[in-house]
């Protein structure tokens, strides 16, 4: 096997919307040599298969389809002279910022001044859930079904049930209905839909597709191909209620039960992962626990829309470029000055998890459950430094809060919580 | 009788459930801001959607071309327009933004390509 050795200023792992936004921003902020690596035989990540519109609304006011949205980024990256390496899979990297990847030409070793992680996420499968019953064919993740139909013109089935009301599942309900399938229902264990209201209305209500809230699947039957499933209502503890079972004859079940940030190679390198986001712990610059390595996109946290994802990815890109311009890069060590951010009551997760500077900091926060009205409070070493009324919170959308961090000395804890 | 209907506002992630009188278009309750009032009136009076789907491509490197309506179309015409799209096919190469069907079903909206698909070259 040939080993090709290369050096780079900023190397981005993953060529989806996050990797492109970060790479472009790094280049525009002064990084000379920028490389974006992707294992697929295209650049753009998941977006070429997302042919529905709804991308870029918040940023530009225009609702574009996935392929249109990403096309502008790809053009810009090419015009800026960013190197786009496709069909190249990163196998590992280390804290000396050396990346090893495999391509058709051989192994590639890149020594970089900064690395940006932008590997996206993958879908939870049946293995991540516990559904009793047979193991027939006809069970797919919603994203796989999306690729089959939108890229390869393959219909996953005719009579379809969808488990989970996340955005990917809702969009697939409409897509398959348009292609002539019967969508027998979307089953959601929570008392509220998990996706954006826009998708609940335009994907389910528009097409009279039933949504079963507070329901789960209790069994799956079928020898070779899926034949039927049983659903039941759940109680407050999400346990099926006896006597509420209903069987639905179907040949296909799509799972849309959540996304997991892709971080195997990050943890292998020794980057510390936050168990609540599933992504690397980062500071205000989106720098991970290894100096010189930054994270953005769905491998940092699962975003609802591509707009906020791009804004954050651009910050990560700019910071990675600043890092390459420093004389003694990789040596900025914040260890002696830090605030640890802790999610308190009502908060599912919060980013950044660490702060090393004073001044205005942008936090992105996901709450536990829907709330009409509540107060969010930031307490630095038990002293309240910020409080704000928030209205109509929904776990389906990340909230942004700007807080001014005062001067601080050594070890500090910032607790963020909701109080009614 | 039954002149009342519920509209979910989609303009922001709050998703207000707005009760509206269908006939006289007045809001009963549920809108948390002005934008929702305008939206729910339009939704009752003239609901429109951008339609996205795909069309078969011949000789392309991919079997399908993704397309959309250039403007929102009346909701009740979705399935009629889909029928027309299903009967259509195109030849590669196709450029993003190319018009595939002009003024579809007299709606004033065109069906346009949202992807570029190159010709499949046998070498
Ligand atoms: C199946 C699915 C469907 C989705 N559908 C929608 C939707 O319809 N609408 C919507 O708004 N959002 C959707 N999302 C969310 C959407 O993914 C995000 O908005 C956005 O695409 C995430 O961008 P990203 O760049 O972080 O990740 P991605 O777009 O997933 O890009 C990550 C890239 O990293 C590459 N990669 C990963 N590991 C390696 C490695 N080791 N070496 C080399 N390359 C690597 C992958 O091949 C991929 O191209 C969907 C997500 C998924 C998983
Ligand atoms: S009415 Fe206003 S607050 Fe309610 S969903 Fe619509 S835009 Fe949001």
C-alpha cells in the first residue's frame, strides 16, 4: 500500500453542510490550505437526498430544496480553491493532529495545524430500541428509505407505518404518500409530535395521515416479510396499557426514532464526549478537549435546521483559522482558567460546556419538555448572573441565549436551569 | 353550524393552534401574534404549497431528477399536478433551474429542476 504524506492548515472531516460552511469560513478567515474530506462519492452530505424544500428559510428567507441549498456552498468552496477529497474515509486521527485516511490511491496521512470534525450523525436502528417479535424484512430507517426513493428510485413498500414523529419520519410520510404508498400512521410515544409544526401540518395534516400520540409498537409479526404490527396506548411512564392494543396490517415499517452524532473516531483520539449531546465537549470557540481540534454540525449536536448549524459551523471554521495563524499553534491552554457549564432543572443539554473567556457568550440549549412560559437562570458559583423569561419552549427547537460572562478566577461552575 | 376550524400556524416553532371562523374569516382564539392571524386566514381562504417530487431521467448518471414548483400552488391541485409529473420524463443532461414543465395546469407555476444530472457516458 502506498502512503501519501500531505500537510495542511485546516482539514475538515466530513463534506456535508457543516463541513462546507466551516471550511469556507476557515479559508475566508485566512487559512491558506484547506482540505475537506468525505467518504461518499459526492460532496454535500445528506442534502442531495433531501429533495423537499425548507432549507435556508431562517438565514435567507428563501425556502430551498436540499440539493439547491448545498450547490451554492459547493460552488463557493471550489471558487475559493478548497481541496475537496471524495471517496476518502478517515480511519483515525490523534492529538498531534495527524489524520490517516483511506482512498483508492492508497493511505493518506495529513499533518494539519487545525482539524474540524463535521462527520454528521447516523440514525438509531432497531438495535437501539427494544421491540419484541419477529425479525422480518421490510424494516428500514427513515433516512435509508429517503435515499432509496430519492436517489435510486426504489420504493421500500406499499403499506407503510412510521415509528417516531421526528422531522425525517414526517417528511418521509409525505414523500411516500406522493409516490403512491398507503401511510397507515405515524406512531409517537410522546404526548406531542417530535418534529417541527411546519412538517406536522404540511406532511401529515395535508395528506390526512393519522398521528398516534402516546402510542408505541408492542409487537412485530411476519416470517420473511413484515405482515403486521401491534400498537398500544402508553401510560404516563410510557408503559403500554393493556386492552388498548390494535393491529395494523402492513408490509413496511420505517424507524424515525432519533439520530446519534457520529463520533467513534473522535473518542478513539481521546476527545471527551458529552453524554447528553452525544457530541464532543466544546468551549466558546467550538474547540474540543484537544487543542487545535474543533467540532460542528450534527456530530456536535443534532440540529433541527441547517441554518443555525451553518452559523455555528462558521464560527468553528473562523476559530480554526485563527489557531493556524498563531505563532505557537495548539499551545493555547485554557486549563487554568475555566468555567464548567452544567445543565440543571429542565435543561436537556447546553453548548458550550466550557468557557474560558469573559464577555458575551452564545449558548444553544435544548429543553426537556414543552413549556408555555418559564424563566431561565444562569448561576455562576451559585450567584445569579442572568435571568430571562422565555415563552413557548419546545424540545423540537434549540433556543439561543446570549449571556455576558463576568470576570472569573480559577475553577467555576455555571449552572443553567429553568424555574417556573 | 360547523363554521369553525382549527389551523396550526407554521410560521415559527411554537405552532399555535388557531381557531377561526371559516365563513367570515375572523379569529376566535389561539394566535399568539399578528403573523398567525394573517397566516390562518390565508390557510382557510387559499392554502398554497411548494410541491417537491422527482421525474424519471433517461441516460442520466442517476435515475431520478428532483423537481419543485417555482411558486406555491393551490393545495387541492397537488395530486393532479403529480399525475402530470408522473407521465413526464426527461433526457440527461439537465441543469439545476431548467424548466421541465411550463405553467403546469395553468397555475402560473413551472416545474423546475432542483439538481444537475449529467449524461451517463459509456466509455
Ligand atoms: C437520514 C437523515 C435525513 C435528514 N433529513 C433532513 C431533512 O429532510 N431536513 C432537514 O432539515 N434536515 C434533515 N436532516 C438533518 C440534516 O442532516 C442536517 O441538517 C445536516 O445535513 C447535517 O449536516 P452535517 O454536515 O452535520 O452532516 P451530514 O450532512 O450528515 O454530513 C456528514 C458527512 O460526513 C461524512 N463522514 C462521516 N464520517 C466520515 C469519515 N470517517 N471519513 C470521511 N467522511 C466522513 C459523511 O459521509 C457525510 O457526508 C437529516 C439527517 C439524517 C441523518
Ligand atoms: S401565531 Fe405567531 S407565535 Fe404562534 S406559531 Fe404563528 S408565528 Fe408563531
